[in-house]
C-alpha cells in the first residue's frame, strides 16, 4: 500500500534539498512512497524559487500558500494555518521538513499538533546561539520529530546532549529514530556538478574577470544593521585591492532592500565588486567550482564551499558546521572588516596544506533517508 508524505518547502535551500529526496523517491518504486510538495512561499522571488524547480527537475508543488515576507509571528502563523488546513483536509502518513526556517517550524507545529509523524532532515545542528531564530526553530523541530536525520556525527552528539536517544522501531515522537546520514546537499552537488560544468561562463563576469571571490550576504543579523552591513561591504572593497581579484556578489532581495545610501556609495566606489541578481543552483555551483574563495553568511554555501574544496570566510559569530572551522577550511569573522581581511590572509597562507575529510557522507544520503522512511511507514506491512 502506498504511503503519502507531505514535504514542506519555502526557502531556496529547502527547494534544492527537496530535489535529492524527490529524486530518490521517484527512482525507486519499491519504496511505495508518494510525495506531495507544499510551498509556503517564504521565498517568492522567481530567481529565489521558481527557477530551481525548472532547473533541478523538482515536481511542481501541489499546494502553494504564497505567504511571502513578514514578521516572524505573522509569517509563521500564516504558514501554520495553511499547512494545518491541508493536513486536516487530506490524510498524510508523515510530514517532512528541512533545516531551520519558519517554514520548518510551521510544518513541525502543524504535524505534531495533529499527531502526524514528523520527519526532520538536517536534524541536530546547533549554533548554540538562541538569539538566532533558526536555532529556536531547529530545537523545537527536533523535539517534535519522530525521525531525525543528522548530516554529521556532531549533530548526533547534540541531540544526545539534549536527551534525545535513538530507539528501536516502532518509532514515535516520544521514541524517535535518530540517524547519521551524510548530507543530501552533497548528493546534489555530485549529481549536478556535470551539468554545472557544462554551463557557459556567465556573461556578467565579463572578459576582464579571471580569478574572483564569491560573496553572499542575507542573514538579518548582517543586513538589518547598517553599521554591520557597511563593515562587510568595506571588507569586500579591501579584498578586491588585497587580492587583485573581483568580488562577485549575487545580491539577495533582503540585502538589496536594506541598502542605505551609504551602502550604495560604498558599493559604487569599488568597481571590482560585481553585483548580480540571485543565481540559479547550477549557476551557483559553477561559481563555487571556479572561484578562489567564498565569503558568506549562508549555512548551505559554507558546505558547498567545502564540497568544492574552497576556503571560506564565514560572516557569523557561530556556525552549525563546526567541522569546517575546526579543520581550518573556514574562519568565523562576524561582520568585522578587520577580521574578514585577516581571515582572507590566513586562509590564503594555509590553503595548500588544507585537508578535506569526508564529513558529509558518500553522496547517498537521500537513498538511506527514503529507505528508512519507507521501513517506518510500512512497519508491519510486506513491502
């Protein structure tokens, strides 16, 4: 008998992650799983959402909430209401959520309140900074989940420290199944790397650009404080001078909306900072494979830097991916101009001696996750 899963997505990283799980479900009929997608609309810009469905072959979402931006309470409340209405109207055997966004939290709350098993992909990650809304979302989701899939061993340790221990099947919210899986983003990076390699050099690079740094900034802790954002922009300008390389800066809609007149002046004063629209996944992979170094406050881009063996400056005070920092592949700087410049110098000096351990699995995380979900949902049945 086919089992039905409702997958909640809403932000760029979740859409990309969904490609790996949807691909694994679609390629193995023996799993007897049917997946429907619900898109909350947390990212509604076409460059931040629609293009990924087309480019990565992700099924069109069956449900679209079109929530859009707003305060945490307004946005999460609207999502919760919409998801709950779907789950009440149509029975699902499980709800699957990714990561740590408001879409994740809303899906976790709706499923747990209706006693529908919750599956959390990317469980156990912690920054140990509860001022970050993502940290609260992660913790609440993990403690509401029946199946917790952690990409790293460190994530498993975090769950154990919080009193969550792996139990034997049958699993429930009170007796969860906890698994180290590897990272589905590594699955995707391997799967799509050939397609990305076949893409032509993006036209926005221009013939004068040879080596370049890649930068992304989107977290509210950086964008919503003018002083912090300007410190990052000043550092980008100095990096172009110190490295004699361009900085390619795909600008998130949130960041663009927060630019002050002073921020715009700083950008315009450095012609080697090249601002682009948000990139598609394949474009981003091409850029990551061909850049010299990455500067980012994105959790996903930190990992992608590691996948493609690129040193990374992390524009945050903490990271969930502690392995990258402890192994010397990345340096935490926060929004400090001086620390960013120093991090660049240190990474460049140590780049040749860096190692790149297999922290994120073997590229088959999605297969393991889907097989485990199928075993759980068909427990007692004959597959």
